[in-house]
C-alpha cells in the first residue's frame, strides 16, 4: 500500500474517535463573550495530544483585551518533531464559540447525533474542524512515524471577538515566525472542497455630527445633529452606495454579493440616551446635539485604505457644503488590510492536489467576505503561506441548531492528512 492509501485507511479506522472527539469538544461550553472554560478545553486537548507524543504548552494572553483573572485567555500550542529536519505544518483552530441565541431544538452542548450530523454550538465553527485536524495528524503519525519536519496544532482564544487574546498574541510572541512555521491551515468551515485564500479588508469608524441642544418646542433656537446626519445618510444613498456597488474585485469572494465593496451602517444614535425597558416616563423635549453612526466598510485588494477613508472624508465635506453650521468628527476604530494568499503558494498547491485525490474533483478557490485569524498570521506573523480549509458550511456558523457532517469531517481530515504526507513524508 502506498502512503496515501495507508493514511486514508488510518482516518477510516478513526471515524468513531473523530465523532467522540468532536462531541467532547462541543460539551465544553467555551462561550465568548465572556470567554468561559478556555483553560478546561486547553487542558483537555493538551492531555490528549501529550499522550500521542506532542509537547504541549498552555499560554495565557496576559493583559490582552478580554483577559482577566475571572476569564483568562488561555491558548494551547502542541508540537511534534519528526526524525529529520524539514518544514513545520501548523493547524490553527479557535476554541471559542459564540452565544447560543434563540431557536435551538437540540441541546447546544449535547453533541446529539442524527444520521450523518453532529449538532451543537461550535459543531461547524469550528470544533469539527479542530477535531478533523487532530485526527488527520494522528492518522498521519501512525502511517508515517518516520516523517521530516514538525506538526503543530494550536487551539486559540477569542477569534470571535477579534483574536487579540489568541492568534494575535501568539503571533506577537513569534509563534508564526516564518523561520519556525512554514505552512498554516486554519480549519474554519469553508467546506471540504474549497480553499479559502484570504479575506477582504475592514475599516470601522465612528462618525459624529454636532449640533446644539435647545427646548424641543423651539427647535429653531438649537441645531439638530440628527438632521445633519440625515444629510450624511442621503449623500451615502445618492453617491456612496452606487459607487461601492460598482467596485468589483478579482478576489473570488463568496457569496457573490460580497464580490464588490460594501458598507454597513452598524448603528445609529442621536439625542437622548435610550431608557431601560422598565422606564415608564415620557422623553424630555430636546433638540439632539449629537448624532453618531458606526460604519463597517469592507474593501477589496484593489483598493487602498487611504482612498477608502478619503471617500468618507469627501462625502462629509459635501454634506458640510450644504449646511452652514455643520461640523463633524470621524474617529477610526479598527482596520485590517485585505489578505489573499497566492494560488501558487505551497500550502495551496498541496491542499488542492489532496482535495482532488480524496474527492475526485478540482478544488474551488474562495475568499471570505469577513476576516478571521489569517489577518494576524499575515500582518503580525509575516507568514503568507496560509489558508483556511475545513469541514462544515459557513451558513450554519452562529445559527441555532448548528451542525457538522461526519462524512465531511472525515473527508477533510483525509485532505489534511494527505497535505502532511506531501509536505512532510520526505
Ligand atoms: Zn470560526
């Protein structure tokens, strides 16, 4: 039997183990926010991987955003070195899951099995992918104990809230230094036949319009910040949204609608603060002296962030030209550059040929509309040879009754194991 056939047989032998591992991970409720049970899941994984010869390290992102003694940001990095020097292949999964929300008809932490599906919060995003990568590594090690290089598996905190207590922290510590790690797969739920090369860029900003408070019965004595904002929104409708919809990208973003620039107005608030739900009084009559919106602009690899910001600055100046007393402020909140790994990068090529070998069809290449931890590996770690590839359907992420397909997990574990065989069995 050749190595690829043996590796695939080792995965088939581990189907029950793959299901059990996924269910055990789902049973640890690592809800974020606030960041529960991070130590518990890291210790569980460390014990499992140490038993299979991995060296394990638990790393707390001390004082990272979100880290506290009550909710410490724990991460696990496990590594196994081969018999000879060679490349290191790193699988990075986030261990946190988002809140449950309403609408569940199954126990979100029960790992209920129905046919080919396992249900639970995090089943697809992304405990199924984490389990698949562990089984892939274990199967490869069994089939090829005499490998070259190293395998690393990390389980990291806080991807759902920006990754600052997780991958960003590890990258700052040099954990993704290209001298230490050469290939990265992030098993996010992009489906077993797709390779995700990267993501669009992000710019979040707060825009505030200024007015002057006065009695609501004599609004002419004040100056309404909400009316100023109305003109800003009108400018957006008239000029900005059509402009963005016409900016198309060469990036293969999915879904198709995200293959252009987009802008979401995340929130709007003007005037008196909203009262608690149990407040029974009426509002006081006031002219709003402040109005704020938060904008979430997603931009393309063909765009420069400076140009993205200039579009908003110009729009605000157009609004200002129309209103004598208008004044405003724009505050930057957050930005991420777009990221797209080259199709010729070694990890992309090996994953594409493994998908063909396992599924008998060509890999599809996609780019994510939103960002994930690749941003930190790229920007802080300076490591470009990175993709997202894993089982599960992105549409199910963060939904009630989230599930992952057992056959999809097994197939993508085979793909990941064949990638190890191609890169490390030398
Ligand atoms: Zn995820």
